[in-house]
């Protein structure tokens, strides 16, 4: 959890995007990942998979690299 916050702070400083906006975005993507899991029974999301116009596959791949 601490790593997530330090990443948000770094991104916020670089981009000028507020910490709250980044947190809300992460939470929204996490909710989509939970929905995908509920429907598919796994998180083996194809890299180019999108949900509601968002690149869920790319987001999952990024989370795996970060953690």
C-alpha cells in the first residue's frame, strides 16, 4: 500500500495531476478488474482488452510490473 502512495506522489509531482484524482482512477480500474474477475473467474486479462473504453489489460500488466 505504501508503494502505491509513493508512486502516486511521484506521478503527481511530474504531471501536476492531483493525488486524489490518481487515487480515484486507480480505484475505478480496480473495480473494473474485480468485475472482470467476477465474470471470467481469473485476471488473465489480454493486454489489449478494454472495458468501458479503458485499457484494463494494459492497467493489469502495469500493476503486475509495479508489484
